[in-house]
C-alpha cells in the first residue's frame, strides 16, 4: 500500500487555496485528505489550512484501524467547528469555508467522507467509478432529472456548492465504504482536476504510467487545459 499527493496553483490563480495531507503509519494503513478553500482573497486558503491542520491533529492510527468512519467524521465535524468559529470571530474571514474529501485505507477496505465537490474515484479491474457525490446546485438538478450528466459538465453554475465545511454551525457529512483489491487505486482531488480532466482520462493516466508520478501527470493534464483553478491530487495504491 502506498500514498502520494501533490498540489499546484494552476496557471491563472495568484494563490493556492487548496490544501492536502497524507499519512502512512504502516504498510496496512493510509490516510489522505484534500480541501479546496473558498471565501475572499485570504479566507479560502485559511479555511483549507485550518481543516488540514485539524486532520493532522485528529488523525489517530490506532483509532483509524478500529473505527475509520468515525475518525473521518470527527475530523470533518471538528474542522467545521474551527473554520466556522474563525469566520465569525474575524470579519476578514467572514463567509469562508472549504470542501473536504478524505479517505482511510486499511488492508482491502477504504472508508471515505466528503463535503462539497472535491471528489474520490476508485479504479479497479479496468474500470473507474466516482465514489462520492458532489454537493452542488448542478448535482441537485441532475438528481431531479432537470439536467443530464453531460449537460452538468458544461453548466455555467457547476461550481456553486450547496455544502461546505465552516459555512454553518453544523454540517452534514456523507460517508462511503469501498471494498478494494490489491493494485486498486483511489484518487482524491479538488475540482481543479475534475472540471478539466474526465473520468476516462484519469483512468488512462492511472493505467499508462508509474504510480510515483501519477499526481503530477494528472495536474499537468489539467494545466494543459488552461489550469484556471488550483489543482490537488492524492493517490492511494492498495
């Protein structure tokens, strides 16, 4: 089992408001989190930094082996408390928030959570599947039958999210559980990747090169499409 990650400012933005953390306490346990901040010139980077810092403090390897879903939810909920508090105590950060997608992989089981539109994908047996569901206005239109998946990808409001860490005092956290096999890949990413690189292209890069430089290859591909957003990729190999 291996985990790697990389973040890039992109080709247009002046600041990288994404943040990530990876950890591998032993050969049978990996932890990764990706956050994409929002809210003003400095608020976004501060929000994602708080969330990733909270993950760093709250992740406990022993607890993760016993109850990974609860560890992930606790990280998201505590991040929400801290970001919300800072946003309300400092006018400069009012309205800031961040997405979060996180995973704990232990042996052949992967537990994940998400808030917002940062995503997780599972590549296995020659196929790629999006694990998480975006918390976005466009996804709600897809769910209600008003938009197709194809229309959603080019909708002008696709970046409007309906749920984020730190926006309200309480936050709903979605959780997922995935059975994985040796050689499977889990991708965590901000929308700076998913908005410019589709699932088939992600799958191609996973199968077409070394794992060690997979995040860089995906980031380079997003930047080749304009790189108008920050891009962060974490990859776990089971």
